[in-house]
C-alpha cells in the first residue's frame, strides 16, 4: 500500500531568496524559525527554491539587468554544498525539508539530497515536462493554484490522481504583497467542495502583520499553510510580504486561536458548564396548589417560573 503523507496542520516556511546568497544568514533564519515552530508545537516544513541557472535562464539573457528576477536569482545563487548545510540545519531543528523545483534538473537534485516534500509553484502548474518529472519522484506534493482557471486546476488534479501522487492544493494569489481585498479566501471553500478528496491549504503573501486572513482561511477549510520568511539585518532588508520570526510567532498564535474558536467539525455534546448555564435561565414547572396522589394534572393547576428545580 502506498504510504500517504499527512498534510493536515502543516506550516511551510518559504526561504525563497531571503538567504541573500549568504549561508550564515540562511542558517540563522532556519534556527530562529525552528525555535518559533517548536514553541508553537506545530508541524513545520522549511522550503527552498531550486533553479539550475545555467539552463533555467536563456544564455542570451543571463547578464541582463533589465529583466525582473534574473539579477536577483544570479546574485543570490547558492552551491549544492551550501544547500546541504541548510538542509541539515532544517532537520536539526525538527522540520521537514521541502523544495520548489523550477526545472527538471532540480527534481533530480531534490532526489539526490533526500528532500521530503516537493512544492509546485503556481507559475509551473501547467509546465507539463516538469510536472511529469515531479509526479515520477515518489514524493508528497503541494501545488499552488494562483492565476489558474478551474479547468486548469481540474487538469492538474486529474494529472496527479491518475499517477497516484500524494498531493495537496494551495489557494494562492500571486500579488506581492497581496492586499486584503484581493485575497479571495472563498476560493478555499470552493476548492474543498470541488475536490473533497484533496487536502486544501492557503499560501499567503499579505502583510505579515495582518492576522485575520489565516484565521478566516482555517474557518473556510484550509488545513495547511505557507508564508515567506526571513530576517531583517543591517546588511539585508526583508521584503514586504515575508515574515520575521516574531511575526511568524504571532501568525501561528492567531491560527491556534482560530482552531480553538472553530471547535469540532461535527456537532458536539454540550459541556456541563454550558448545560448549567442554560438551566440557570430555564423555567421550572410549579403547582399552584397541593396536588393529591393520583389526581389528574391539568394546565390550570401549574405555572412556569424560574428557577428550574
């Protein structure tokens, strides 16, 4: 029987390029996020992004400074040995290893490095050669759905199901940062209703100080979550959609408050305290006058009043 991964209540911390090409800085982020994750008592996954830049970027464009992302990708590139150090730190800090590959060669590297979970970025959700490689990797997969029509999501789900891939979907909006009015959180409920057999989560890019979205996402049925993370230093300034360890701590606390507030998913019995509270407000039945044994009790012989005895 194929072993399935439990995506439930999984929190993914996406490093992306927030290591800034500096291994020591990346290690510090992992350690501090690991402490926050452990203190919250949640299941965490720390995620990297792999691009094999020699082939991922067209050789004629590699040195272009006017094309978005290329200078940053090139300027923050890490070596395989660097990633080995970072992955070891993730494991030492009690989190799953996770990676988003943007090309087939990166899937091979994921396999070689023993990374546990693969993430499909929204921009790769129709990259069929890459998806074929991911589906064959025998790893649990999380796929984001930003910008995809429902027809494309249907195709993605069908693709993974026919290949017996253990996967989850993430509602996501590819705006960095995402304004509150653009979060489209009702899509979480829509995905749950359309794919009840698939775990659904929320990959978020809103202001890290905004805590209501994670609570609403949980209430709407999201059961796995993702945020970009990093640390501000004198040398490195964090972007507007990435969370510091302190912000992650508040985010996780907000999630836990939502879980407590939402309670059970099935109708649960009333607690003794709730029953006592209700009884204190109920009316009891009292006789207007003494009633003899065997006498018929009619409505005019009783009255209703509190307290309930």
